[in-house]
C-alpha cells in the first residue's frame, strides 16, 4: 500500500509527456530540422511526418527494471517495484533538492541516474512513447507524430529525403539535437549497421558503437540552415562529458547544458514563471523571461505551454516567447570509429532525469573509406 501511495503522489505532480527531444543533424528519419528547432515540426510542410517530429521516445523506463511499462505510469520511483542503483556521480546531476514533500526524491530511479542502463522500447523510439495505446487517453499523455499509428517503431521509418550523409571512417563529424521540453539528464550518440530486420538493430548493437565526443565544448546555435552550411548565431559553451557510472562501462555521455527551473515541475505547469531561478548556472545569456529578473538560457521549453494545469494556459505571447527561447540546436563533435564502409543507423539517446523517459530517434549515415591525406 505504501508503494501505491508513493506512485499516486508522484503522478499528481510530475509533468505529462508532451514532446521533447530530437535529432536535427544529420537529417533524421523523424524529419526534424535545425531551422525549426524546439517546435516539434519539420521545415517542409509537404512531408508526411511534418508534425510531431519530437514525439519518438520510450515511456515508463527506469533503472533496475527489465522493460519499459508505458504511458500509464507517469510516476516517480521504480516502474517495476525493483529500485535501481544510481551510478552517476552527484556532480553530473541536473535535478537537485526536489522532493514530494515526504523526502522522496522523484528522480531517484530515472534514467540519467545510471546513464544507459534503463531499458527502451526501441533505440529509435516509438511513436507516442510506447506500444500500449490506451483508449480515451488522458490529455497529459503524449500525442503521436502525424502520418503513423501509435507505437510505430522508429526503426521502420524510411531514411530522410535527399542526399545520404557520408562520414569517412576515422573522421570527426558534427551532430545536433533540439528540445521542446527540457527534462534535464544527458545524452549520447551510437551507431549500428543498417538492417532490414529491425530486431538486429537493438540496444545491444548500438551499445557496441558508442561514439566518443571530441573536445570540451558544445555549441548552441539558434535556427539557421543545416550544418555545415550555416554557422551563424553559434556560441561555444563548456561541455560536461561523463564517463563515470555510464553503461556500457566507460561510454561517453554529455550532460544537458541547459538547466531546468528549480522545483518539482522544472518550469512546466507553472503560471508564474521560473521565479526561483535555474537548477544550475545557465550556459549563455538569453531573452528575459516575463516576470523574472535573472537572465540566462534555462527553463522547460515551449512544451510548458501545453502541459500546464487547466485554466493556466500560456497566452499567445508567452507561447511565442518560449518558441523563440528554445529555437536552438545543441551541437557536438563526435569521433567516427574505423568501421567497415556501409550503411549505418545513427541513434541519439537522451536519458531524462526529471521523468521516467528515454528520448531516442535515428538518422542514416554511410560510412565511407578513410580520407587519404597527402
């Protein structure tokens, strides 16, 4: 009974899943773009997958559990009644001093507390976050991308339209992602040989080719055209690379550099803004938040406006404000391994700390022979 009460209490305070993180470079199967970063929409209105580009993820996933359990468990604590063991050193956390009023840490078993160990439904995410399509879904549960059925596996999506992205083996390449809802945590990039049999592209395959990040900076770039053509509005920020307590052992992850607001909601479902400031120092300056004196890029993102309490919806002006504020891409350099030439799937994995979710989606790259330098 005590465990049930704990779950219900957490469910009452944690924000719903209304959409979230996605690849914006290389061109992703889910059709997100650098230009429309933070909006959950692609840049080409003629594409079938134009709307809901950030709605590919894994719902109800916590450390210590063998499987994810889906959207019926918007809760804190273990989703399988088997508490997981946190392995992440505290200095890499993104959620601090948050409780449910009974000294319960709502993030204790969430994926970022042991990066890479939480299960997933799919390394490329499922449409809507799980395969348990619930009739009369509550409004706080996630909608689905346009053009697909609930639970469609991102591994079955076709490659993005246009020329294939080519990466020479051994080269250093740029990757980018954006968020519509900031759930704290951190992220990694992985490769797996492309296969028509999606069961061959499971977590085990991607875990064999975790990509190392290169350098100690990331870049925040607002809008603009795709890498590498457009690099205006790009600002270097210190990157917090993480190899301690990760899975596979020693795999390299990067902490999300954009802090949530303080408090259980992290900036979601609050009508008065982030009055208590960010969880940790913001990476760059940013447009002033209405009613807040502290400047800096932090907060929940535009999804704040669609995951709030009834009667406290965003005004059109506030919706536009959050759209502008989060119209940025997080860019990193990654080291391409010396892999055999061929077609590969690139998976982005973002382990949330605020919620029991793993955000993941995929792009396609062709690994070419190493470049010859004379």
